[in-house]
């Protein structure tokens, strides 16, 4: 098959699977769906809090290392522990892209999605400080540091990819997931940046400076009012022996 024939065949395929907007189904859900439970040409609506964590200076870490096995070892520890924190707080690991990990949190009668995402960032910071870096020091590696971004809002979910071949996934569409990783870029080392919408939805206890949750507001010309917080370990935690 020539490239032109391939292009022509793909356009014929588009006409087979594409439908008009009127033909698409839309429904609201209250939990993260599995791929197999979402039909093609279906759009789901869901409120989600997203948390993005990545390594500050990851490019330098990779560039300056002469041993890819050491980088692989560091990343295995880091990703495993950050993912464990997401699960610990009832979240779902939505994506792992290099050093970037996105967790998704859904509210329920027992918890608040934005609160759990914020609490998870503290647990991730604690794991990084007390577990990951302790392990790295044991084989003479410098400690790593992270920065976090988080947002909350409605997202649209649809299924895309090669039909019927196991090579498809869910696509999340909305400001909350788009902004989450961008907010992390604005965060200093060891800090988190969140939207005003997420700040408004966090439980009051976790916005009270007397409880150790002092959020600093600032204005960004792209995103409006944002809130930042320097993360510290949960009170009373010590390095494992």
C-alpha cells in the first residue's frame, strides 16, 4: 500500500466510525469509568479533582547521569511511592508520563475530592522526604524534590483509539486536567499551586492557618487568582528505621 492509498483508506475509515454530534450519547456519572464501560461516540460528564506531581529538575537529572540503570532505579522508587500515595487517599492513577504522575479524585459522602487531592500532596511530599530520598541516599544518590499542581472541575470523558483492537483509551477534556500540570510549573520546589475553584471546594479545616494549612493567593495573568502552599511532612512522622 502506498502512502496515498493509506491516506485514502483512513479517510474511508473516518466516515465509518464518525457520527454527528446529534447522534452522540451523553450522560453524567459519579465515578471514574473503565474503558470497556464507555461506548464509542459517548460523552460522560464527571466532577474530578486532579493532582499532578513531577520532579523539579528532571531534565538535569537524566542529562547528568551516565548510568541509565541508576536513573531507572530512581524512577522505579519515585513512581511506585507517589502512586501508592494516590491510592492511599482513594484516588486513581490516571497517567504516568515520564516523571509526571496524575492522580484523579472523586468526591463521596465520606470525603471531599479537592481535600483528598490536597492531602495526597502532603503524603507524597512525606514519602519523598522520608522514604524515597532515604532509599536514594543508601546507594549514594542525591535527593530529589518535586513540585505539585492541582485543579478541580467538570470534565468530559470519551473513548478514542483503534476500535476493537485493544489500542484505545479514555480521553479527558476540560480545564481542570489541562491546568493541573501547568500549575505545577508555577510551583516552587516542595510547593503546590491550585486554582481558586479548588481552594473554594477544599474543606475549611484544610484552609485554616491554625491547622497548618496556610495558603498564599497570587494573581497570574493566564489563570487569574491562584493559591500556593509550601508542603511539609505530616506532623509526627519520622524516617523509617
